[in-house]
């Protein structure tokens, strides 16, 4: 397997494939909901946000799991600026219940009010829409939103984040968004305590200022430099210089664990880049350690004949390392 084939295979596993009909359905549902909410509530703004809007969304780990489409509804700061999230949440939820009852053709099957800062709208499909209440402080420039973990208000601007990612992606020749997706898949597997938004901001900060020659060079640069921005709380929100995006790592006590993991990943990435430069195929094996795939390990081992029966089923030898895979799979699988 070549390096290009490996990264294309990785992207193939994690890309959320949405066909034209699904995309059209999502567009129709979220547009209809936003229109109805504008009729019910005195909103200053409403707009798509989140990884779906920024095109950095990845496929859920469980095929049966829904993916989220987020949009913000922004209330006027003069009239609603002193409201708590619970008040905005209830105001929005009540409006959505009325919309559900009055518009049967919209097809809303469930309204989930238990989410921490948003209200989930389900349609009996493979996606749900999350409505996120916020306060508009300055149109298109600054909004008061609520931290997902603490539920405390913070000032930021999702529109700016999307703009910066788009500009950075163009500078890298379209390679940054795929790299962000790979890093989000890596985060999910190895350090799920890290915020996806944090990963995106880090990637833009580290990689967004110039052309990216390849996925391997971009990933290598990310793992080489990420620790510089994580030794202490220092990554500022581009929309609010008073806000440290990575402060939660200290609150959770996970900064040390992340730094240790990044050191390991940097060693693997450095080795992979050295092997690539030397023209050796073993570079793929190092990247496989950064982005493991048990299914691929099993398939390659079976293909090579490196499997044998054991007490717990059929075990296989990894094609790139001695030992057994972490999750034995039966021959029938």
C-alpha cells in the first residue's frame, strides 16, 4: 500500500457520505425550521454552524448513530442579554413544540430538551438538527454563546471561525479540511477528551499559513508543533482574545496526558517522514500506528495467511507488528 492509498483509505473510512437527496432533505428541514422560528421568536439572526457547515464533519463511529446539523438562533442583546441559558433554552424549546404541533408536514418525530446547550430535533432519519440559542452582541462579529461543558456564557463568533478555516484551506490547496477530518478521527480514537473545535483551531493555527505539499507533511508538522501551543493555556479564540480555548485541559487535568500522547505521535510521524524521504514503504506502517484500523489489520493478516485458531476465536498476526490485534475477529467476520 502506498502512502497516497493509505490516506485515501483513511478518508474513505471517516468521510460522511451524504448523497444529493440527503443533502437536499437537510437543507429543506433546517430552512423550514429557521423560517418557523423567525415567525415565533424575535430573532436578530440565524445561521448554520458546526462541523457540517464547515465541512469538517466525519462519519459517526457507529453506523446507526445520527450525525448533527447545528444552527444558531441569535436573540437581541438589549432585550435578552441578561437571560440565562436555561431561559433561552425553554423559550426555544416551547417554540419548537408549537412548530411540531402546527406543522405535521415538517415531519418532526422528537424534540430532545435534555441536551446541555441545544435542543435536538429528530425526523426519523440519519441526522438530527441541533438548535443552539445565543445572543447577538454585534452582527456578524460577536455573539454570546454558552460553553458546552460549563454552560457559562462566553463571547465568540462561529462565523469568523468558518471564514478562517475556509481561507486557510484555500492556502493549503484544499488539503487542510481533509487533514482536520483525519485529526478529528485520531482524537476520537486516542484522546476523546479533547474538543473537536480545539483540534480545528490548532490545525488552522499550525498549518493554515502556507501551501501543504502532502497529507503526510501536514500531519507531521501538526504533531511536531502542537505541543508548543499546549504546554500551557495559551491558544486564544480568534474572535475573543480574552478567551483561552484550551483552558478546559487544566480544569479536567488532561493537559499532561495530551502532551505525552503528542510526544509519542510526533516520534511516529517523524519516523514515517524519514522513511518516506528514503523511499521506503515502511512509512505506511508508522502512519498506521497513528491512525489504527483493526479491520484493515485483520484483512491484511488474513490475506497474508497470518491467522490461527485460539481459545477466544480466530486470532491474526498484524502485518506490520508482532502480536495479536487488540480486538480478535472470527473468520466468519
